[in-house]
C-alpha cells in the first residue's frame, strides 16, 4: 500500500510537471537579458519594457479586450437563458435541437466553426447587406456563440443542484416571474454566472483560429499577432507577455481559492452555531 | 398560464434559440451549400448553387475529389489516429492525478484542483509557445542535456509526432482530469474497504471497483479531448513537421493558401460527419448531464 501510494504521487507529479514546467521555463526566460534563448545573459526586465512600448501589441491587446468583454457579456446573458430553459422548462418541442445546438460548440473543431461562420457572414452580407464587411462585430458574434455554450453548461449544472423548493415557496407567496428569477434564482446562481463570464472572457481572449477566419483588416486580435510572431521564430517579448498572463491568472485563481475556502469555513461555522442553538 | 407569462417564456426560450439557429446551425447549411458548388475565380470564389432559372448546379465533385486525392484521406485518418493516441496518453497521465486529488484532504484537494485549472485559464497559444521553447533544438531540454554532457548533439523533438502528442496532452490535460475527478470524488470509501476485507489486493480492487465506477468520467474526458483534437490546427501547424498531415491544417491551407472554399467546405462537412457519432455519445454521457 505504501509503495502504491508513492507511485501514485510520482505519477501525479509527472502530470503536474507536464502542465507547469513549460510555464516555469517561460517565466524564467522572460527575465533573460539575452536575445538568444539558449544563452543566459543575466536577469533583466528589458522584454517587459519592449512589450509595453510595442504599439502593435497594445493595439491588438485592446481589440482582444474589447471583443472578450462584449462576447463574454452577450454569451453570459444568452447562456444563462439557455441553461435556465434547459433545466426549468421540462419537456418542450425543439428541446433536443436546443440541447444539441448548445452542446456542440463545446467540442466543435475551431477550423469548422471559423469557416462556417465566415461563409455565413459572407452569405448574409450578399443577401441582406449585414454585417457589412468583417471586423470586431463578426468576431464578437462568433465568440459570443461559443461563450453561450460554455455558460449554458455551467448555469444548467448549477440550477440542477439548486433547491427548487425556494423558488416554489416564492411562487406560493404570490411571487411572479420574472421577479422570482431576479430576486430568488439569480442571487443563488450569481457565482456560477461570474465563473461562466470569466471562462467565456478567457476563451474569447485566447481564441486564434475562429478569429483568423472571421476578422477583417485592422482587427487583428492579440492571439493573431502572437501567432504571426511565433511562426517567425522565438521572440523574447512573447515570453514577457506569457508571464504577465500567467501572473494575472495565478492571482485570480488564488483569490478565488481563498474566497472559496473562506466561504466553506463560514458555512461550517454557521452550521455549528445553528446546531448548538438547537441544543 | 397567463398570456404575459407565456410571452415571457417564449422570449426566454426564443432569444437564445434564434441566436443559435442563425449563428450555429445556419452556418452549416451554408457550408454544405458551398461544398456542393464549383470553385470559381470570383468574389466569393465559388459559383452559385442554383442557376438563373433556379436549376440545380451543384454536384458532389468536391467530395469525389477528396476521396481521389490520397492527401485528404491520409490527413483524415492520420488526424483520427493521432487524436486517439493523444487521448489515451492524456487518460494515462490524468488518471493518477484525478485519483490523488479525489483521495486527498479537502484543503489539499482545493489547492490541487486550482493547480489543474490554472493553466487552462492562461492562453493555450502561449502554453504551446512555452512548450516549443522547451523542446526546440536550442531549447531548454537540449541546452541542459548538452551542458550535462548526456548528449553530444541536440535531439530533434520539434517537427515530430512526439511534439504534437506533447502539445495535445499538455493543452487538453485539464479537460481529462476534471470529469475523472468528478466521478472518483463520489467513490464510496467503504466499497474499497469492503473489497480489501474480502481479500482483494490493491490492483484487484482497482480493476473490480475503482475503474468500473469511474467509467463515465473516462468516457466524458476522452470525448472532450478526442473531438477537438481531431480538428486541431495550432498544435500540428506549430509543432508538427511540414509533411505531417492533419485535417485541421489541411482545411486551413485550402482556405487561406489555395483559396479553394468549396474543397475546404467539403473537408469541414466530412469532418463533421465523422464527429457526429462521438458527439452523440458525449451528449448522452451521464457526466455531461450533471448526473455523475
């Protein structure tokens, strides 16, 4: 049993190494003064300076940020509606179609999504003149569609765990929709919406393939710029960019973990207090 | 049900439904249409499907072309093979991780779970870039091995199948771990004790109890990795060799380099036709319906 546990820990450690060694090396090299990756030229923050003074990078980052905020917001609103419908409306016609359409984007290969949306946009432009050309609008629409699917899964899962008697009590007390949803359901599922929005933002901010298909001139996103730089070879300012993103995500994840642990402790304390009051 | 309430229901259902209909389902109809058209040197570069008097001009020529040129069938089969191998590697690496997380104390469990999720929240493109920096001939691994004198000249790891497997495994590992963890977490400790009491060894208990119970998680995790991996573009493009064919890369080339939209569309439809089956299994998998 002892030996078994040791092997288990070693195997799991290998898995974590697969996830983390590349990121750690990336961060270390982002402080390398030398332009050559194989040569260590001493510590330096030179690449961070070059990154933050690179007009092209800042422009692309700004576009990506705008796209991600809009796509995540639209995706969260529509995804919440979808998740709600799928968990609360019971059986209805077209349910199977809606489930399929809301699940498929989760696993659809990006090249297929990108190509199909591009051909749609071109066809629509020919037929009804909208959307005129391709740019940020078409990227937002494309991203909002897959964001919808991810948020719908999260919201549906949350609503399935939800104690429905609270909603029923609100209805018995004379509450009506949409007030029950806004005052009872929404506050309970709010953490799931926040998680869904953040996930949607991340996926949109990270997307390369779909954006490449549906973007137009002047609307290059950050991943598109990174991709064109990476294809030309190693460029040290990308190390700096990667390290910055890792740092932001690490801070966010740590805060989320602390918040979860704190909420859990408070819940246990509340339960114990309730129990001792009963006695 | 009052009229206002029915109207509200229709709106809540209708808005996302119409959105998905227009921006998810309709595009596939357009792709299907273009895949049946003839390529043309025009803007857009394909001929209309219907003539002036609405006579049907489409044909399956593009699909026939796909089957005739071995490039496409090779790429197609190679993608499925590579995605399958990468999925299996992912499963082998993820299982001990998920098991360890499920069996650890709550505080440790949360930390380890966060560690699984963290890379997933960073940029996958930048993670691929980081992995390239590790595997390059001038990369970290080769530099260290050369310096230690283990090897006398750099090992060629990039532009190989190994690099593509490594890329897919690193990118999709969290998607495998999470459903596995979800099933293993529910594993009742008393079952393991009962099995041990009845004389089963560690390996016996694993095959008889743990593995069967975690099967839904294995299924969901494998499909979540396999389906997108088949159509992966970035990883084979940046890490695989120039002659290494994967269908996502071929589609991209047909569209961006050859500007052959009808053939690109036919590839997309062929890819979908193959992925429908694993997708149907995934959609009906208990793990995807929150029943785990």
